C-alpha cells in the first residue's frame, strides 16, 4: 500500500513538474492584458481671470490594453517597463454645473510609462511568485480639450504639464508551464501636474493637481 501511495505521489509530482520551473536569471517576460488607471486625485481650486471659482476637479477612471516587459538580472530581481495604449479621462467639476455648461469640463489623454525594479520572494520551486517593486514614472499628458459647451462659453487652450514621479507596486505571477504565466499587480504612481487655460482674454489655472492613481493590471505573460 505504501509503495502504491508513494508511486501515486511521484506521478502527481511529475504531472505538475512544469509548475516548478519559475523565472530565472536571463529570462525575458512579455505580458499583455487589461490595465485600469483609477485616479485618487486632489486639486486646488480653479482660478479663472484671477477669481477663485470655489470648485475643484474630479478625474474619471479608464481601462486600456496594458503591456509590460521584464528582464531578470538575477533569479529574484527583474527590471520591468510598464506601457499601455493611451488612457483617456473625463475631467469634471467637483460640484454640479458651476459655469452653466454641464458638469464635465473636458478630457485629457496620457501615457504613463513606468520603470520598476521588482524583488521576488520565492525560489524556483514555487508556482506562486509574489513580488514587490519600486521605480520611476514619467507621464505624458496630451490632447487636453474642453467640451464644446465650455469652448462656446469662452474656455480654450487647456494645457496640463507632464509629470515625473515615483511609483511602487505589489504583484504576483502564477507559473502555468515553462513559457506561460498569469500576472496580477497593483501600482501606486505619484502624478502631479498643473493646468492652464484661457477664459476669453483672461488666463486661468489649476496650480496643484495631484492625480496619484492606483493602477490595476491583470495579464498573461510569455517567457523568452
């Protein structure tokens, strides 16, 4: 009975052997999946023509195709580059319709490439590979525009500065076989910017916009 039990156990372990081949030094991982950017924003009030409108901004969430590439410089440390298709966010007033043009102020598009160093805790015998990481982000903000109603009301030339900031993340890989794995990760990215615009012939600004999004990613990865 013991011999049969041991044989069965060996067969079971052999059947799941691919799970034991985790990431190794020199591996190049390419992942693709869904990434959601959820701003946790705070802003100073909007100044228009030198007057404080007494309202702030809210920035909506967006989900896009998320891509990243990671290279293992040791068995436990990799360098990862996060990329994605452009995220587009609705920008709304924090109170309903302060200018009589609707609650939505406009929309902005951005790309937040992030370079991260990650440390993996488990050795190659585990299919479950949790990790933590820290890195740096540069966010390109473009295609800023007011809604047509706000343009008709005299708002124009909206511009937001690009942002340089730090990032941190926790994540996990689950090894399916020698080549494939699934990944889930949560990042926090420090994104701070300022906005300028014109109100007719006068200038306006939002001097401190702390977007600071949480970024959620679920993806499938392939190892080269």
